[in-house]
C-alpha cells in the first residue's frame, strides 16, 4: 500500500468510478488525477502512485528463500495489483496464489480500470485468484506455501476491519506458520514500523526476524516485516 494525499497540487478533487457494498462494508474505486485509489469503509488503502514497497514485499520474501526451486507464494490482498504483477514478472516463482475477499476489487482487475495493471499477471498460468477472507483461508486451507506475503491492512497496528486484528496475534501468526513449509517466509507490509509486532513474530517462533524500510516522500517510512518458519 502507498499513502496518497487528496490535497496533492494539480490533482483536483477525486472522482468516484465505482462504489460497492461488499461483504465487509463499502469499497470505492476512485480516480485522482492520474492515480487510481481504493477506499474501504472511508479508510484510504492504496493507490497506483508508486509500488516500491509492494515490490519489496515480494522480493524480500523471495530473497529470504535463497535458492529454493520454483517456490509457491501466497499473496494476501490483491489491492491495485502491484504485488501480483511484480511476482508474475519474476520467472523464479513457481506458482502465485492471491487471496482477495472483496469481489469488487477482483472485478476491477478482471474487467475494470485496474486491468491495465494486472491483465498479463492474471493471464499467467502460474496465477490463481481465491475469493475468500485471508484470515479464514489460513485457518482452514490444507495447502502449504513457501512464502506468505500479507498486504491486507495498513499494517499490524492499523487494520482495515476489526476481524483482521487476529491475524497479527500469536494465534494468527501460528496459523500463518501452519501454511508455510519448513523454512518458509512470512512478509508483512506496514505503513509504519512496529517494534511490538517484531517481538510478536519472535514470540510466535519465527526466526531471522527483521524489518526493511522504504523511504516515502512524507512521514515515517513504509516497512516490510520478515520472519522465517523454522525447519
């Protein structure tokens, strides 16, 4: 996710392109100058202004896997498609599964304004989209993955919906570890550093916990929190 500012000079007022009442509340796609933005329940989620931190989310997870052949990555959150597009552009990934709970966001990518960013990635035979809630998915799936890249909130300390809080708890991280293969990597995007979440990762049994920062134009840096499942 990338922070945007409605007061950006020369952009004028945002224009709503679509507004839906989804299973978890209202989701809005709007255009602000050249940017496309996603808003959920009045909370700004992300826009198409940059994508550096989303690309780092994918690359940091891949690099932490070392030379593991054809790893399978699970991406939590489709968003504006930066993470998916970057993963699909990398032939080192074996399979790419994206979990997205908002049908509107999936539709905006398949046949709407966001398709310009994700069409080739969605057409990639390695890509699969699963329309469900990520919290439920990691608790219920029998599948396992080499990397789990989470970008469904503005970070562990700033969730989009209350139910997402559980994902960053010790129990939620245990579920994340359960779907990771031994030596698998958990990467979590955040709009700000969270030392408390780093401690939670350590306490949940993850190893090699670290945080990588991405400077932004204003305010605190975006970060990616990383941890490796033992094995």
